C-alpha cells in the first residue's frame, strides 16, 4: 500500500495492471484510465478498483490524500507528474 499526499493540481501517474484499488482519504481526486471513456471522481471516504490495464492518471482538485492498494499479484508503479509535462 502506498499513501500519497497531493497538493491541489498535483498529478499521480499509475502504471499498473487492473485490480488496483484507489482510496481517497481526504480531498477530491479526478481519475482517468487508458481505454476508458468514463472518468471517475472520488471524494473523501470513497474508493474504486481500477478495472483497466495500463495507464491511469489521478489529479487532486484540492489538497488530497490517497492510498494505492495493489492487487495481490500487482506490480503497480506510482509516480508524480508535473502538470506542465502533461500539456
């Protein structure tokens, strides 16, 4: 499990197979997954299990804290991205 504090506007990149759970402990985050047309929003107390393989991006719309809980056989990698690098 990885706990991450994100400032407003900060982006977290998840390079991982499906099955990873994202838990929003504080704040609000926007999640978009590769090959998924529907974006997700999580507020404090909400969680989601990502179903798609590949890239997922999380952006904090305000100061937030998230936990990334890998699936049992997952090798999920999380890295912070600069918003400027995504433009």
